[in-house]
C-alpha cells in the first residue's frame, strides 16, 4: 500500500500545498509593497524588517476578528461559499509540472502530483467550478450588493471562459496534446509557445485577469459601486478565505501561463552549464518560480496601472473582441500548420 | 452662448484610430509610466524615526514666556483674548502681592489663563496683539487626548518651565521686534 | 478499492439526485444537482474516461449549472410569493409521475435481457483513442455539430453587436 511512489506523491502534495499557501500569503504583502512602490510610497514596513511579518499580523488579525453570520443569511451556504472558493483554487496545482523530475535511487519521480492526459481540461474544469464559491457566498449573504457582485462574477467568468478555451484550442492544435506535462516538455530551450502563439497568449492573459477577478476586471468586488461586492457581509477568516483564494488563483494563473506559454521549467542555455539531471531539474524549478513571480508581479503591475472597466465594456470586450479574435487565432494557427507543417 | 472669457474650447468626440481602439499601446504606455515610478525616490517619510522639518514660521502650541529673571511677562491685559477670532482665550486678572516680584513682572498678572485648544485656530493673532511679548506660538504640536476637558490648557501647561526655556527666536526675529517698537508706524502708536 | 469507490459514488449520485427533487429551496436543488454531476464525473474517471469526466464537469457543472444558478438567484424565493398549487395540478403531477414510473419499469425490464457490457479495451476513454474515433468513424456528425456550435456562438456575438438605434 505505502509504496515509495505513494509516499513521494504525498510529500509532493504537502510541499506544493504549503508553497502555494506561503506564496499566496506573501502575495498579499507583495501586492501592498508593489502598490506602494508604483505610487511613490513605501508600503508596509512596520511589522518586522521591511514589514516582512505583515502577512502574519494580517492573519492573526483575521483570526481574532469577530465572526459575523448575518441573521437573514442562509447559514450553511454562507459557510460553504468561502470553503468552495478556497478548495477549488487549491486543487488546480495538481496538474502543474513544477519541474521535470528527480531521479532518486534509480527511480524517476516527476515533480507533478498527477500527470493526467487531459491536464488542461482539468484546469478548466476546476476554474469553471471556482465561480460557485463566489456565487453561493454572494447569494447566501442575502444582501443586494453581494448578489449583484455574485451575478457579475458568474456572467463575467462564463463569458471569459469561452474566449480562454478558444485561445487554448489553438495552442493544443499546435502541441497536439492536452497533457500539461507534455506541453511543458515540448518547449525545450527557447522554443516557447508564446513565440508561436502571441495572439493566443494575449487573449489567454486577458482572460486570466478576468477569471481571477483581478483589476481591471475586478467588477464583482468593485467597491465604488458595490460596497464590497460578493464579500460585503463576510468578516473574519471567512473574508480572509475569499481574499486568500484570489491570491492563490493569481499564483495558479501565473503558473499556468508560464507553463503553457513560457516554457515552464525550460530555460535556454542552462543545459550547457549543468549536466547532472537532478540539479538541472531543480534549477528548472527555480526558473519556473522565477517566471511565476514575474507574472504575479505583472498581475499587480497591471492592477495598479489600469482603471477598472465598466460592465458593458467588459462584456463588449469579451464577446465582441476576444471571442472573434480567438476564432481568428484558431484559423491562423490552422493556416500556419498547413503551410509550415507542424511546429515544434 | 458667447463666451465671456474667450477661453472656452469646443470639445469634439473624435473618431478613434485603429491603434487607439485596440487600447494596447495606451495600456503599455501607462504601464511604462507606473514602472518608472517603481524605481523613483519615494515621497514617504518614516514618521517616528524621521521627522519632517517644520516651517520656520510654523504656528503650534502656545507658550507664556517668562522674562530673563524668570518672572511671568503676562500682565493679563486681555488684548489676546479680544483679538482671538475663535474666542479660545480666557483669563482672570489679579494684583501682585508684595514679595511676588520674582514671580510676576508687572503689578497685574493672570491668575488663571486658559486656551481652549479645540477652539484655537492657531492664527497667531494673540501673539501679534500682545504688548508684553508674553505669548508666542511654538513649533510644538498639541498632543491628542481622549477627553475634551483635557484640551483646555491652563497656566500649568502654557507657562514655560524655568528649567526648560522655550526658544521663540524664530517667531520673534529682530526685524519683528524693531517693527513692533517703531513708534513712527501708526500701527504701534496707540 | 475501486469497488468501494464505485459504491460511494453511486450512493452519492443517487442521494444527491433525490435531494434535488426533495429539497424545498431551488438553490439547494441546483447545488445538489451539481453534486450529482460530480459523482457522475467520478464514475467516468473510474471507467478510465478522463476526457469525458473533464468535459462533463466543464460543460454541465461549470457552465450550464452556473446559468441555472444565475437565473434562480434572480427569482424571488420568499415563501409568500410562491403561487398556491391547485388540486388539479397535484392530480396531473401524480399521473405524469406514474406514467414515468411505468416507462422506467418497462425500460429496466427489457434491460435485464441485454448482456452486461464488458470493456474490451480499457484505454478506449483516453483522449488519443477518443480523438481517433471521433475524427475517423464519426467525422461528419462531429464536424457538423461543431459547425453548429460555431454558428451558435457567432449568432450570440452578432445579437450582441446589434446597436440599439
């Protein structure tokens, strides 16, 4: 029963889980630091050196605050909402290859929890059920602002899922596989997919912004119109779960983008300097995390630069802009493959 | 309608060009601007460790000055209270007894002297009105408190302590002093 | 192990399907329906049909049920606004339910005669084999249905593009 492979998977899950949570925790700190720096401020710098303990202080605060469940709310669903949001966003990391793999004692252990042959679809499935956390929470609060936030979230996510899926189809056409691992392995050196799929990447990253409810598409929690959006009625750690889920989603999106379009753990030229496969794999993991951190920074950079979209603009962009563009991209990819043969 | 100032502009909603309509150049332009600010010098001053210098003519908490011998200068003439636009100053005058010459410079002195710091607007008119150079505004801040009553500052808080004289040379430069003493000016002829 | 998983998933599927019908609150019904879909997706995974499971989750749980929930959230669910159902409606419901039961019993009776399906190839559900089947044996229906979907999508965009004069 407890084979080394099973134990390895267990350890890997624990490691990825904790890394995800720590990164999400420090994303909250990084967000405030980046926001501060982009606005000529310093950001949090009181708790510990450079404010490095700020997330801990925030966590303690979240736990200590009074927990309020509104009298008129649907109590079970009110609690279910943040739980679903948190659970779904933690599930996605299962199919992401965080490195090529380690060879320990003659056995090869891939640095991926599950190499399902439909990895991308798994990501999509989990992302598409992620909206339930917001919808359930927003509806169960029995507050009109929460409800409006929930409705906005659901319609926004459904609309952008279409364009996201279409942009991925072009990528899948090129790579010929749905397995995330094979897509990552299919971009050795500098042959990153973004070079062959610039339009698809653009569509994908715009949709990723919308799917994670990040600015400029953060309409579900748009505080100028909807108080707090879907989490208006939430307090204490349940609110913390929602906020945390957003940051985990951001980390996962950054990981997916780097894996699908930016070569994952591949980096040009590192193969020339390092020959030991285990070291190479670990260096690759480091590079992957470098890419992920860059994209997390990119997410924040965009958030503190671009103003929020209006709701009709959002829908216009999604349906009239991105979907036709994604279909065009599929068409162009097909043409390219016909003329130049299969790439990569 | 005819514009009176001739400065109004007619605004037209121009048709956007293709490059403008895809928004991406504008977005990248904006992001370039924000990333430039990322590396700029920050405007924040870390308050308790670093303090921003006050202006030399900053008007903060009041002080009732003593003269060189340590006697209170205030003679409770009430000019400050009269000049105060916020009516924050009240005082009760009393006569100096024999043997109190060391304490009060003039024969009349303020038994109580109170400034309500919640009313005070720190305009500095009391300082300007004072004929005895007794009241000045310093560069100290009025600290916060939880009770309204604590903001009524009596003589215990206002009179400068003997062992810790307050430097008001920035408020009262030689030029100001000369101006006040110059009897040729109508302002001072009263 | 697989057998226990099968029993668990089946129990979950049947229970949540029952709860869809039984629960008073429409939102609860929708959530139970989503749970049913997940249990069924689990069954697909047990049958080694991962593609089907993923697509099932994406399409049903991820898209259609979101729209369901979206509509139901807009409804006024207060008990006093619920229209009173008449006597005749109950009779009609009983008759319809009874007819459905007869059909089901009939279907199940004939199903007893069919041979049990044995998966001769447990890799049939893998994406590569599925793709080959879809693009070789069922090329025309597959392409036609995909064109249908494309037309539907283009239609939706066109409807959205119509400017109100």
